[in-house]
C-alpha cells in the first residue's frame, strides 16, 4: 500500500469522474499510559511533535498533531494517559483528557498487542461509554462517534498470537474498526490513515497544509527538552520535572531593530521539586545538559528557523506538583 491509496482525488463511476469529498475533523487518541500514543502520532505526522518515551505518563498536554492529505485533514489530539490522580498535577492531567474528549469526531483507542486487557483499559472504556454512548428507541445503545481500536506494538507478536489478540479486542467492545499497527516499524501506518480519514465527516481544510501542530514553538521545544531528559536519565529522574521556554531571542541590531546573521538564544528554565534533584539534572561537569543540547540541536534549529543556542537553567520549585500557583506558572 502506498500514500497514493490515501490521497486518490477522484474515482470512476459509469464513465464520469466523481470528486472524493474533502473530510476533516478531530480524533482523540486515548489509552493507558505507555501504550504508544505519542509514537503513533509522531509516525503519522512524519516528525516528532510529542514526547515518545518508554516511561509511563510522559504526555502532560493535549498536543494536537495535524495530518493533511490531498483529500482530508485530521487533527490528532494526544491525551495524557487516563489514570487515578495522586497529585493536583494528576488531576489537572485528567482535566486535560476531559477537555480533549469534549468535541471530537472520532476516538482512537490504543491497545497494545503485547499486553493483556486490564483494569486501566476497562476504566477508559467505561469513561468513553459515559461520554459517547446514546440509547436508541429500541433500548439498545450506539456510539455517537466512531470508536476505532488501534492495536499497537504488533511487531512483538507472531501471526497466530496476533490473530488471537484481535479476536479478544473485538469481544472487548463494539468497535467501528480494528486496525493493527507497529508505529515503530512503520507497519500498516497507511491503513491507520485510511481508516481515520474514512471515519471523518465531510468538512473544510482547517489549517494551512504545511502546519503540523497547534503547539507554539516554545511549547514544542519545552516538550522536546523534557523528553530528552526522560531518555537521558531514565530511572534516575523523578516525574517532578517541568520545562518552560522563557523566551526565544533572535539576533537583531539594538538601534535599528533589524535582524542579522547569528544564533537565536532559547532561554529555558528546568524546574525540579527539591534541591537534591538539581545535580541529577545537571550531571557531572554538566554532562547531562551538554548531551541534551547536542541531541536537540537540529530539531531546535528547525523549529526556530535558524541556528539556535539552548541556554538551560535548572531551578527548584518546591512541591510544584501540588501547588496551584506553581502549576499555573508552569502552564498547567
């Protein structure tokens, strides 16, 4: 299957060419923490806009990725994993999910092929039913929007085990479609695109074709930095890490205001909850800061539109995950 299968502009019927209607809409991508939501969105868009980490509960915002083809535009809303909140931050993340689900045209429910359907999946399904199920006149129930099961990480199973998993998922809920995919291996991505497009209502293009996210450059850079630290430090790093891009300063003449060649300065504050966590972030001889800067150099240059220098400052915001004022300051 090729991308041409997704973007064919017209089809032949009785000798006449009938245009394919343009479709557009919003898809909420839901699932337990660490089922591959961000990885799938990044793969569909074709570049990294959401943190894809092996650590659960990585996503903290409803990042919107914009997928545009010749005959459709889909806005993918990457929701934080629905979970039982332990802090005010956790409750705020669940509120983000609530807002993300409030006005979507379809729901993509991600279920990993290599894991059992568990209590977390059942809790999400129950939540979706409360939001999106209506009762028919005959007493039966139907979904208000298409519910699409996307079975992730299929590269982890052989064919026989995958067939059994698909049967199990089919019995789990009344899904509109079930699509197996390996976003990491880019296996069956076009089929995911096709199914999402087919389930969108007819509608106009909402964003310019070249736009791939609703996020501001500052927010995208902040998320990339946080993701880089998650990967760099792995289990050493507590979840109490927040990143804020304070400013992006482009080189310009102080008198005329005209820009000139040179590096843009991206001023970044990295917050932890305790003084003892600062050395973990900085590393011996600032090695962690250096490695993160090097890893993100190309991505940040692309976002800023020119060569840029990351200026990282590690700060302490005591107990910020449960402090309303601190949460507001940090953008939650």
